[in-house]
């Protein structure tokens, strides 16, 4: 299928909307009330520090809502303003943050149900309004909604669209797209739908396996089993790894994406020779600025003397998880929560360890004066961060001697 032609045709349709509806003023008031925070602004103005009740908060210098997320949420709110009586659906969570998604549910925006990994679009009727989330929607989903005659409101982040454009260039050069990401993540599903041939690698270790296979060959069945569910239909590692292009899920670790790109560039150079590299390898800069800024700010923060780290964001938020990874790598006691309510009375906290399930930690705030590092994922409103910090101050006063 010519996905580029389909996308162009869709964008020219009168049922397709991407730029909002002119209700910026009304939406701005809602956004400010629900998501912004005077306390967080105070901490910013005080060189990202605040001390109270024996607690020093050290806030990362880049955190929270990115431009793409703020834009997506604002357009979703505008959609309800513009279509006050129509049924409105979202193909998935607008962003990976529970409070933001709950606000939309409160506005009577429906979320497409998922049954056994499949979205149930049978509830969507002709003329309904359907919002595509910040991390995009797959080509088959967009086709289905277009065929149903829905009004489509596309809030896809421009950085995600930039990756799609790179994949289109891979396809034009008959390259297999090697996508650094999580094969089940909505953004990677959308990105891979623009490719003819693709392979999703989760990390550098998997990329090294692919590199070794390209250089030395190997067990084809073992390869296909190892990457089960992470490649395109009919993918053959013996045939489809002769020409490759690099793409990424925009929320992955910048440093790892760069390492994977350099590894595969060296691999193709070794396999085919430096003079043939451009025939066998394509790479474009598709690392999201906001993701990069938040990771860089986190790397600076963990260089300071911290007693513990609080990472705030949706548990299914990839960019938040990678911020947690940085703290874990530095062996700083760290706690990933999705909302302030996870900070419980009695100096307890319900949190999600990296790669684990929710647990409750007792006595998580040490006695005496402490320094707490705080950051949040790109889908986390400042108000949620404020509420968490206030609970820490309160907890330190009441529960810690």
C-alpha cells in the first residue's frame, strides 16, 4: 500500500482536522486551572530548589509536559468545545497520564475498548468524532475510521510524524526499518504500519544480536523466535537485513538509540565496505527534543547528592520509565508513582520498581534533613508534581521524627 499517498489524501479530506478549532481562550483557562502550579513556578524561580520542614526539593531543570503533549491535550479539549453534542472517541489514551485521561472521561469522551489486544471500533458510527492521540494511530486504524466517515481529529506529535517520514524514506530505498522501541507500544505500532519491512529492537543487546547475524549469519528459526511479534509479515533475516534504516520510538533513551545507530552503521560498513555504506544504511535524526532535554536534565540531577529520587508519571509511560532507569543506574533509591495519592500515611509509598509490579515501601523517607530529587515524565501536569511535593512536606512533618 502507498501509505504516503493515503496520508496525503486523508489530510485533504474535509473530515480531517489537525490544527484545533479556534477555542484557544476557553481551553487555556481549563489547562491553567487543571494543570499548572504556582508552587512549581516558585521552585523554578528559585533555581529549581525549595526547602521546607527539613526537606530540600531538587527539581530537574526540564520535566513534565512537553509541547507535543500540551498541544494534544489542548486540541482534545477544543474538540469537545467544537462538537458539544457529537459522540467523541479516542483511539487510545490521549497521553500516558491517568489524571489527564480521567478529565476527558469526565467530559464524556469515550475510549475505544481493547479486547485481547484488539481495539473494538464497532461502537464508532458514521459522523462520530474520533481523536488520534499524541503518539499517533496505525494506518489500518486511520483507514477504518476514514471508511466509516468519521470526523478525525489528529493530535499526533510532530516528532512522531517526523519518524514516519523517515520510515517512508527507508521504504523508498527498499530498506528494512530497524525500529528502536517496544513492539507493543502504540507509537511503535503506528510507526511500523508505515513500513513495508521492519524489525523492532528493544535495546542495545538485541541490536548486537542482529549485528552479529548480519555479519556471521546464524539460526534463522532462532532469530524469528527471538523477535516473535516484533517484525513485519514475511520478514526473512537472511534476505531483509541487506539494507537497513534506523528509526525509533521517540520516548526511548537517546543514548541507546544513538548507540544502536552507530552499531548498525559499523556493521553495514564491515559487511559491505565503506564505499557501499550509503547503499545499505540510512539514518536520520528522529530523537525527540523534549525527551532528550528531560533525560539530560535527569543526568545532571543525579550527579548531585540526593537521598532519594521521586519520578512521577504514568506507569505505562515509556519516557517516564527511562527517567527512572537513569536513577536506578546511579543506585539512587528511587520511587516511580503516577499520582500524589500513592504517597500514603505512615511514611509509606505505593510505587512501581523498574520492571516490577506495584509494591508498598515502608519508611521510605529517612529521618533528619534530606534532599529529594524530583522529575516527571512528558505527560505529567505540574499540578500532579505539586501535589506530590506537598505530600512529602506533610509526611516529613507528621510521620518522620
